[in-house]
């Protein structure tokens, strides 16, 4: 009798399993049906049960929007994008579509999303401020013509590095780093297929959705997916509380009922609503990896991995310190040497400069610009990870008597041309104009082959391509490299970089520091000294004595001539960087005459600074500290 009863129970269980399977299949609507829906196809109930860290969104004060603003750079919006991405990844798994079917469905989902946030006592305007409904609507114009998982497979093949790296439990640090690295490789493949680098943010978002929704064995709500793939910061205290509450609930129900069918019911209830949740042990990262219209398409490293790479920011790993903060040498997985730049709390720069550098360098790809490998924003830390330059910065070779002989004339001219090409690329980049604002020898790094790479874009300035010039109320830069119109009026344009390049060019040719002249008794600046020798027919005496006998005199004199054109008082008289590149590369090009350089004596520089309406707002970076070692 007992055997018969157990057989009947098992049969009932089997029927119940079949019923639940059919029910789950019926709720996963086909793409054809979903394409016509006007309601949200995503179950957003997880928003109420996931213990995400909402501190960045509490008492949120929305800054005024501008046409150039990328709201996904705001910490609260980053958190919400990651949180919404969990549901989008589940939607991808259920429907094969990366995005929502139409604007009506997107609006419905975002309204539902906001209602969930409001019930968590978060402000009612978060979603409308952070997101545009159109950014979540399916379109072939987002990334490599991909709309569905079938498109993904047709573009990238059935199996990719992502399938191996992102499948296991990603709570392990090495596994997480491997998954992020694989994601970055896939993103680059997608960009190459697409052919439009402006889609890189969307390609990165598609990559993390596929990794979490289609590959990871534990699902989008698992600890690994949330903390590693979506970079979602979690509330440790809330995790512990909810875990205890859940355990108590299960124990009480099981004890009270004790029946087999009740246990079975609880099992399926748990599997549906809480089965994908696991205990979370730490607050890992709080930066969105990207998505939608996000311009930041970089691997996001955990603070834990940064601490491991630098031995807890040990002094032995410290390479030096600049206006931004200290720079450390670090070693990531697979013995990859990197330079880790950590924002100092005492720095005259801050969040805006950090985001400038993050946004700009992530998009700038050129042989003569330093490569940004990743970033970390966690626990009030703001960190940038760069490629490591074992040959250190240009100033250490140029101005150290023990090292300057390693820079023969051929290397110096190669470096001059490389810097000019890098600045020209910066000026031509994308739909915006970018001004470096602190172009100097300590911000030019050298790789193993002595190729120059411009670094430190913390104080870069962006303005629209149809603007030729503009003003700022915050004058920042290094003494001696700022053009007169910028130092006096905060007036900036591309000619500001041209002026700085001219000063740097004179330093490379002469082997003399610009500011070294300010410590001498005579009133001349470096430009004034060169101007004086040139007018006296003694231009060759400007050339560094260590290369004077072996250089090509006509080439060196041409560099001096171009430099004097760049440091003229009136920005209208200075050439553009495209003209500079052309004049350096083409000896047959005749060079125009130049006027007396700006700041030819100390007195006229002091006069400008003392009369400047901006003189009281110079930043702490007026006198910077060059990084003394390689980075």
C-alpha cells in the first residue's frame, strides 16, 4: 500500500513538473508576438528583492542637463543601468532579443522600473533623468547589425572566448578578470565588424548582456554576474539580513507543514523567485561597464585586484607623483605590467578631471597617445590603469646629463614628429575639438623603441567643432607652457596646444628646461633666449651640445624656426598643427617669417599674470611635479 501511495505521489510530481515546464514555455513569448507588444516584456520584480547598494541614488540632486552630457557617467545612473541590465539579460535569454521591441514597450518598462525604485524610497525622477527610452529599443544600427542572439552567432560564430571565460562562477577574482578581458576582445571584434567606433559603447553593452543572459551558468542574478559582469555594487548589510530572513522563512514553513506536497510547492516557489540568488560577501564595484549611449568602453577592475597588483599601493611600487596624484607600477594577471594612476584626495583636480580623462582616452586610439587599459571607481577611489612605459617620461632623458646622450638627433626628431602627429590627432578627433592644456615633457612617455606617447588628459578641454575659441573661468596648466591669451583671459583654442608644442619643441632641440631660465639672473625666457641667438645669426648654438656635432643642421634649424612660429604672441600668427606637421615633414616647404615670441622676458610674463583677472584662480598645477620613473 505504501509502495502504491509513493508511486502515485511520484506520478503526481512528474505531472506537476510537466505542467510547470509547459507553463514556463507559454510565458516565454515568441519574438513575433513580442514585436507587437506595447507592455513591458521584462519581469522587474527582481528590483525589489536584490540587495543592491542604492546610496548613490538617495537624495539624488540631478545636475542640469547639457547637450554634451552623458548621464551614464553619473554614479546613480551607472547603478540603475547595471540594475536594469539584469532584466534585459533575462529578456535576451527568454526571447533572443538584446533590446525591447518598440518605444511603447520601453516606456512601459522604464515606468515599471521607476515604480519599483519609488517603492524603495528612491526619488521619483531617477529613470526619466538617467535614460532615454529610445536607447533600449531594438535597432540594427546599434552594434554590427545585431538585434538577436541568432545575429550574434552569425557574426561571431557559435562559440567565442566569452563562452569559456564567462561561464563559471565569477566570484573568483581571476575568473572575473578573465571574463572581463574576454569581453573586451569580443567588443573589439564587434567594433571591427561594425566599422563605426562610435558604436563601441553599445557593443560593450551587448557583450555583457550576452555574457550574463546566455553564457553564465548561474544567471544574471548570480553573485558573479552582478558583481563582475554588471559591476553592480551590493549592500553587504542588506545581503546578510535578507539571507537570514529567507533561511528563517524556509525553516518555519517546513516545520509547520511537514507535508511532502508543501515541501514540493516551496521548492518550486524558491526556484522561481529566489533560486538564482546567492549570498554576497562584499561590496565589489560600482561603475557601470557601459551601455546605451555610454562613451566609456573600458574593462572595469575591482579595487581588490588593484590592491593585489600594487601590493596595497606600497611605496616600493610607487613610480612618482603628479598633479593628479601618485602613480604606481602594478602587475595584473598573466604578468601584464601596468601604470596605475590614483587620484589623490589632496589633488587640485577632482571628479570632473578624472571623468574627462576617462572619457577622452577611452575614445582616443593613436600610436602617439598613451593607451588606457581600464579603470576603477570604488569606495571613493578613482583609478586609471595605463600601459606601462619602461623608458619613463621624456623629461628624464632630455634634462638628465647622465641620460641625454641616449637621445641622439635622430631619436629627437622622431619624437618631435610623433608628438606633433599625436596633437594633430587629438585636434581632429571625432565630432569634438579637444585641447590638451598641459603639453610638456613630463607628460610625454617613451616606449621601448623611444616612440613618444602623450599622456595626462585630466585637464583636457572639449568644445564643439564649429567653435574656434572659447573662455573659461578656471585657468589651469603649468607655468611657462600657457599661451598669453589663456594665462591672461582664460581664452582657449587649438592655438593653446600649438604654443605649448612650440615650447616643448625648443626644449627637445636645446636640451634646456623652459622653467630653468626663471632661476637665472638674466631676464630672458627660453623662447627669448632662442629669439636673441637667432637674430644674432647664432641659431646653431641653440642645439643641445650633446648632439650639436652629429645632428643635421638644416633639420635642427628648421625645428627651431617652426618652434618660434608656434610661440608667437598673437594666436592668429601661430600655425595650425596640420601646418606644423607639414612643415616638419617637408623640407621643400618654405617657412613664413615669425614675430617676437610671447614671454620673451620674465617681466612681460609677470605683467600678464599680475594684471590677469584670472590670476587668483590658477590651479595647484601651476607648478607640477614630474613623474621621476617609468609609467
